C-alpha cells in the first residue's frame, strides 16, 4: 500500500466578506422581483450574500484539506512508538540519574505513566482510523455549500410570480422562479469570481443533493431513482430481431 502524501495543514483562515459590485447588487434585487423598489431589508439580504461568497472565496484560496484516515495513522504511529520507548527508558533509569530530574521537580515515574497513556491513546486512534476508508473529500464541497445557502436566501426573499413547473406529456419544464433562482446564484458566484463566464456545471450542481434544500431532496432523489430504473430497464430489454 503506497504511503499517503504528507499532510500539510492549511494556513489559518481569515474570512472577509465579498463586497458585491453595484451592478451585481441591482441584478440580484431585480431577480428577486423587486425591480426599482428596493426596501431597506435588501441591505440584510445583500450582507448575507456577501458573507456566503466571502466564505467560499476564502475556502477557495485556502482549500479545506482535512486530513484523511491514512494521515492520522501516519501521524500517530511514530508518536505511539516513541512514547513507549521513552517511557521504558525512564522506568529503567538508574536512581542516580533519575535523581537529577527529581531535584528539578521532574519525576520520571510520573512522566513515564503519562507517556504510557499517550502511547495507549495513540494506539486507539490508529486502530480507529484503520477501520475507516481513506478517501479524500468530495469535489466542490465548498461550492456546493455556497450554492445551497444562496438558494436559501433567494427563496426567503423572492417576491415574483410562482408559476410552478409546466408538464407536457412525459416532459417537465422548469418554472419561472426556478430559472430566476439559477440566475440569482450564477450572478452572485460570477461577481465573486468563484465561477466564470461559460461555466456549464451549475445546472448539474443544482441537482446534486449537497446543493439542494430539504424541501427539494425528495424530488431530486426520486428523479435519480427513476433515471436508474429507466437505465436498468433499457439494459434488460432484449434487442429487437434483426439488430
């Protein structure tokens, strides 16, 4: 099994809110259905959006590189080994030498006992993380969290018409409010430089359960289940004669 790459802890994060441009502010307010009317409550909405974007930008600059199980094992293995060795050395120390420590208010037996405890706890940590899969974090975790919070802000403040989805036979078409929600999130992320013009992944991420709000998850999971069911049906359908 290859050894994991050394874990490099990220620098301390300093979150600063992203100040939206005037153009982006006006666009977000317009997408919410307020038009030229801009109530004072919009200041709080803008602040919420700026804070969400600030966290996302900060995490983008300082990636959330949480250590994987393999990193915990790699870190605690030498601690466990060295703690046991040092405790043994202290316990076997001749009285003449140990006296040099005790006269300076350091007691070898007490230190050895703490080292034995450290070794035992380190061993427990190692065994715990050995049982866990050592996979890395899923991609776009920070972006998904930002999308989810921006969608929440949109729904809490949206004042426009709610048309609901248009059903035509087996096809469903997105409601007007859903299209505006996508445009709202896109405008905010673009202004902060989190995504760029031509970024095509946003509609797909809207269907990711990490980006959905609780009220949407049942529908998204049902859609995924139907897609899997249809795929299995096609795979199990024998080919027509002559093909």
